[in-house]
C-alpha cells in the first residue's frame, strides 16, 4: 500500500534529519513509526515501546509542539 502525506517544509526537513540520523530513508522511518504504533495498540503501552522509540517520539512531539497547538485550534 502506498500512503501519501503532505508535510510543510519545516516538518519535512525535521523528519528528513531524523531519518538520516538513524540511517534510514523517509519511507523506512515512516514505516517503522506506523508499525510501532500498531504494535503498541495490541500490547500494554508501558512495555510495548522500547526506550529508543520512546525518546524519538518524545523528541518529535517536543520539536513539533507549536504545530500541534496550532492544529488543535
């Protein structure tokens, strides 16, 4: 399945940098995020996410905090 997501330039740049820092392509990082999300729904949240993923998720939310606030309005 192919999914297309439009990201503004700033978010795309952040996403690209995150993928590069992990040695992944954008597609690979997006696939990993989606798989982890689905996996987390099927098991206890406290043990489903490994520490590296929890850190990446927290960093992503922190970096995009302003965007989430604007979208929530």
